[in-house]
């Protein structure tokens, strides 16, 4: 891969975005005392894509349907996990699913199919239309829905009620968004009114952004020789530093996801405020505090800056270059942004959305 040969960290190869999204899945289930292996799941975005393939590889649920660019594969008893894994590793669409592994109630409907009949007798006039709307279909019933791909606004204010059954009960218990903008804001709020737990994309899929920021940071903090030796390496050989650095990024992605979910969960439990609204409030509050810190004397406090940068920097990078070199090489404005963001995010994750100025005073004192 080009990015890898230049020292980058391909998000699809290491599942950076999926690491964040799936951590939310695990966190929600843990908070409710549920086990992933017992969950029935439906997923948009197939094994050919970044999110879809990695979600298949890390999940341990019973997936009954996957919708991707080629069509819909469905089996009410659960799709063969080994076959899904095979497709995910090959990064190929569900049209290549071995249909001999489907039960008599299972099926694959291609976007090219016309006037076919499902095993239960339901007619399908147009395969592409069937694919586009399957997440709203009566067969699309599960504990968990993880959109990892699909069109923006696929669930909106005009069709959200189709996620309820004939008795008005939700067809999903949890929706953890991976794909951006799959559900509109109005639809999210209506679904949460029906007691469906909906965790918004703005919270769940930060893994890719986090990874990109650390890729840039490594390039700034290392000399050209260090970067070529420890991040690029020789053809076919991955340097030990690169392995460690990627693992530390993954750990950071998961830690951040757990921390943010904890705040959202506590606030939701305290006031029954929709998760959708809480994500917006949390993002706005972190941004406001970050801006305030950037424009304050906190970013010029030498001792505080060194402490925050050392805490922010992956341990293997500090060991390789030394903190003094990082502080010297990385542009001042970039360091200031790190300090401000790290302080703002850490403050909200520790004290919650109701935190005030006195809490911030104690928080800064802890450094």
C-alpha cells in the first residue's frame, strides 16, 4: 500500500474507525449486562468495505443480514460466521457468499434481480429497490443494528416509523452508527422516544480522525531518519516501533470511546436526555473549552505543557525521541492545540457535562 510505504497507518488495514464503533457496541451491552454472543445483528456495509469488513472480523454476535453494494444476504438462524470472515479477509461483496451455507429460509437478493420470490413467498419486483430499503423491511428485526455503509439519510423523518413493527414496537433495541449521516437528526430523536438506544456517528466513529492525528504527530516529532527507519522500514519488514505505535493508537481510540460513552451514559441515566442531544452538547462543550484554553495563558505554562504533551504522546514515541526533541520539533501552535484539546477532553470525560469553573480549577490542580 502506498500510504504504508510512506509511513502512514491505513485505517482499513488496522480497523481504526471500527475499533471506536465496536467499543461503543461492547460498552452499551456491558452497561445493560448483555453479552455480544447473544445479540442478533443486522449490518449495512459489506465485507468489501473498511467498516463493514472490520466489523465482521471483530464481532462475535449472530449476524442475520448484511446489505452492501451487491445486494442483501439474509438468514434468520444467522449467517455462517466462517464464510463472513472469509469474505471480509478477501474484501469482497456478499454476492460471493457461498449460498450452499444458507438454510432453507435464507436468501441472497442481487441488485440485478427482477421479479423473484423470497423463501417465505414474498415477491421482490426489483432487487436494487429491495436492497435500498431492506433496513426498513419486516424481516429486518434484530437486537442490534450497525450501519457501516449506505446512503445518507437512509433513515429520516419520513420513514423512521418503518423501524417499528405492526404493534408499534421497535424492531431494533440498539443502533450504533458507524456510517456518517445514515440517520437524520430528527429521526434519531424520534427513535430514541421509542426507547431505542441510538448512539450518534459524531461520537462513535472518531477512530479514524484519532489515528490520522497521531500519524501527523509522529511525522512532526521524529527526524527524517528516525521516521524512515522506524515508521517506514524496509520492504516487507515492519519495524518494531511501528507495531508498538499502531497498537498504542488503537488503545487510545478504544480508551477514548469508553470514556465518552461513560459520560453519555451517566448523563442519560441522570436525566433521561436523548443520547443524540448529549453527543451534541458534549462536542460543543469540548470545543468551547478548547477555544478558551488556546486563548489563555495555560498553553504557555511550560511545566503544564510538558506534563500534558508527555501524557498525550504514545510512550514508545517518547522513548524513541525524548520529550525535549518533541517539544523542539513540533510547531508551537500544534503543541498548543494538543494541550488545549487534551485538557478540554480530559476535563469533560472526568467531570461530566455539568462540570463548572471550580471543577476545572481542581482538574488543573491535579497536574
